[in-house]
């Protein structure tokens, strides 16, 4: 009898210990969940101004549909098992946000040497790797037809050689190097309003945005001057902090962007063209 009681006591103690260990394990796992989730969530920032079809809508909220660049990044991240938290801020604050480490990356940016202080591009042999771009876009001059402005690829001629451009866009630096006086505005719409008022002779704008805007406005008074002013690749930049901590994850993300790019463009371009 004494032996049976001892056995029962030992068995009861073991079951209690097992239960305690299981509860402790559950608590430990639950405490780890937030950190695991945050490590799998990428925080990315982009401009609050529309660049159709790559980022749609104006303001701090994501629109539906959000833009081809957003679709590409979401698919690339999903393929790696990550989710994405998007933040929209004024264009001039985008790069400052990744420089401070408040976001893991920013998009979509063409390459400029001075931008390397803010974050990292996908590089190959010391140059940005165009194969890992999100998109390629061309800048053109746009002018009022009645002003007879001409552009031969080297020289802009006409009534006024002052040029309008969107604030924060890399083309501004290119224009200044070419000797143009540049007046900046926040949006494409504002620039075309200024052009209509003859504030300057031409607008330098991304064709994918400007053409869509002019078509929507049914504006036939403005013409696009050929040839392109500049064609550039645009990238997802990653913060220095994120790259230093996750170099392999960064490389995988850029590679997945490249893989997702053509698929998303082929599958969803029609949807955006209807917008």
C-alpha cells in the first residue's frame, strides 16, 4: 500500500511538472510572436504624389489599386514569406525616412550618387544593376503647341527656356547641368497649369505620368517634344541599417523584384490603363 501511494505521488508530481513546462513553453512562444512578426514585416516608404501607373492616388493612404510598383513589391515580399507595411510621405521626406532607419526601404528612385548617403541600390561592378530595377521611365519636354518650342536632343529652342519640373525629381539636377533655369512644383498638374499660364516654356516630365494626365484632361494644346530628354531605371532602395543587418535578405528581395516585375506588368497593366 505504501508503495502504491509513493508511485501515485511520483506520477502526480511528474504530471504537474510536465504541465508547468508546457505552460512555460506556451508563454515563451507567445512572447516571441511579436518579434517574429516584426522581423517578417518590411516597412517601406514612398511619395504621397501619384506617379501613374506605378503609385496611384495622392495623400497618405493606399488606394485600390495601389500601383504597379506596390504590386511588384508585395509579390516579391510574399515570395520570400514577408508582409509589407507601406508609409506615404511628401516626396522630400521619403529619403530622410530611410536615412534615419524609420523605414527599411523606399521607392521608386533613379540612381544619383548623392542619394547613396540615404540608402543602398542593387549594385553590380560599382554601378546600379538595371536588371534588378522596378521600372524604366523616360523624361520628355512638353510645351504649348502655339509657342513652337523645338528640341533636337541637345538644344531646346523657343519663346522661353525656363523649364518646370516636379520637386524632388532627379531630372532637376540634369536640367541644371544643361544650363536650364528650373521652377519646381509639387505635382504634374501644377506644372501644366503653370505652362498654360506661360510661366515657363516647357515642362520636363515622366511620359508615363504626363501622357496619362493630358489624356485624362483631354488637353490637346500641349505637345510632347521628341526625342526623350532622358531614360532612367528606377529602383527599390533599402536603408543602410536594413542592408547591414540583412544583406542576404536584401539581395533576395531585389532579385524577387526583378522576377515579379515583368509578370506583374503583363498581368495588371490593363487594369491600370483603365484608371
